[in-house]
C-alpha cells in the first residue's frame, strides 16, 4: 500500500464520501433551492467505471471507508450491482450509504449481499404535514418503514435529523423515543449554510441548546467518541440506541477530520465548506495515469486548511448547494 493521505496538520485521511448523482426524489429546503438546481448533463457525471477506478485508487492510498451519497444514490440506474463492485474492493473495511429511504426497502437484501455495511437515513420530522413541507414531497410512512426494514435486515441505522428552530425543534423528545426499543442512532445536525438553502441565524439552533431541551425531560449519559467521530454521542438510560449531536457550526471537529469528498461530476473537495475543488474527472478523461491522479490528490490534501471558517462567514461565502456536493 502507498503512503497514506496526510495533510500538513498530521490528519490521516481514511474516509471518502463519494457522490453518485446530483438527482434526488425529494426537494429538502436545507439542501437545495425551491426552484431546484441546474443538473449536469449525463456525460459530465462520473461513469461507474470512473467511480470504481477512483474508489480503488483511494483504497490503495489508505482509505478504508467509503460512503455513497447523492443527491439520492438509489435513483441512479443500475446502482445496486455497482455498489456490489465497490463492496468487493480488497482493503475496504466499511461501505456505507446515506439515503432518504424512499427506495431503500426493496433493495436492502441485495445491498447487504453486495457488501453495504452501514446505512444512514435522512429524516427531519415525524409529522406528515411537516415532512411534506420540508421535503416538498410526500413519503413519511415509506421512510419509517425503511428504517424498520433496515433494522430487520441487521443494520443499526443512523437517522440524520437537521434541526431547524421554529420548525422541528419541538420534536427532539419524539426522536429520542425512537431509540428506546430499537438500535437506532439519532443524529441531530446543526443547520448549515449552503447556496440557496435559506439559512439564517434565526433558524439555527446550536447543539448545546438542543441537548438542554432533551435533558429537561430525559437524563442522558455521555458516551466516548472516537478521534474522527463527528457526533457527540449520548444514551438515554435503558434505551437500545443512542443520540448524537453534529455541531459543525457551534463547535467544529475539524482537528480530527479524516474525510475527503468527490462530487458527482468528479471534483475533489477536501473540506465540505471549502470552495477549492480539483477535477479528477477531467484528469482521467485527459489520460492521466493513476500516479498522476494520486499526485493531484496528495497536492489537494496538502493544501487543506486547519479548520473551516466560522458560521457567519460561511453564510456569506459562495459554495455549491448541498445536493451538488454530496450529503
């Protein structure tokens, strides 16, 4: 194996988030503008062969976990057999996927056989009208069924909930209750600013406040987190699952960041909030060798900053809409 991907701050990058598509069957307000986004033509999106080549290359550089994202990864044609090809890469320890759950249930068996080890399901409300409002589509019951089906298939799903003040912050206790009898891991995510998602300070609830709201009714025990964990994890006494808080804005975890991202159109981003991108797609299509692509990756990692900018600065900084970065 080649030398690992280490930046100038000593962070070893072993986790790749790989976006398979810009398309999605929901229109979540914190992810994309109400009018949608201009999608790239198909020829500008990485092919499965290009995605597989990059995946193998990153694994050879020490990446042992790949997360498949979108858009909604399951809307891409023939995605299940492709995921099995990723799952077969020697040296890959974990293959995860983040999905909205609408297309998950019917594919669970094939995904598990194909090597999918972890499932994250996005869900921001347990109330039908709110689900319709935040996603601009229907489907809450389908998502709830997908969560149950994932548990039945042997997964311990993480349920990602973006907390918006004045919208779903009165459901925190209801989400915690989901962990009582099932091995679910609820993750409350601070609302982050991206192009077109109508972010504002008024809608932002810091994790410390959300934690306080929960602890007024349910005592929580703090659990230990790994050095690269993004969530501050807790468990309610007697509950089968856990809850966590992803505090990207109020208390960042940049010092332990081991993540890299590739967008669906083939750009490498070393930081979710950074504007800097480099096109691995263009390099591959120009005939670059694996060694040349590796050098591009190493150079980008070396330029990675110690931390992203503060919340208010990010709100004023152009960046892609979240759906075009990869959730």
